[in-house]
C-alpha cells in the first residue's frame, strides 16, 4: 500500500488508516475530535510556517487529510493495539493525552 504525500511532505492520514486495517473506531475524523489532538495541532501551527500548516484536508477523488510527521506518530499511538501495549507499561497513563509542550 502506498501512503501519499502532498507537495510539502505531509502524509495522507486516510491512507495510513487503511494500511492499519481501517477500523471505524480509529478513523482520522474521530482522532481530530479529541481535545488532545486539537491542542497538539494548535501548538504545531504556532511553530510552523504558514505554508506548512500541520493539517491540510483536500476534497475530491485524490483528497484526504494530510498531516505532518508528528501527528502521524500521535495518531498511530492512539490506535487501539498500540494503546493497549503502552498501557502495559503504565496502566494509569493515557496514550492519547499529549501535552501541547511535549516534544515528539
């Protein structure tokens, strides 16, 4: 499976979702509804150049949600399998709670 990138190098989160099995519970739209994801996007946007906003949604046949590498990692960590693995080491930690000042 190919994961498309846009002209500034952001990764297509929809392609990554499909490659990971495409579970409805892990779809990108639900990820961006989380407060932690919103806070991370806001912090990344503050440090990004205007042309490299961390999230870019494109409509149409070749569209999708394109995100920077940091958001790819956080999205992957929020998947149910990876979240379960992280909880084994620290059962009280929330794998999707990312403080805005965190460095990825």
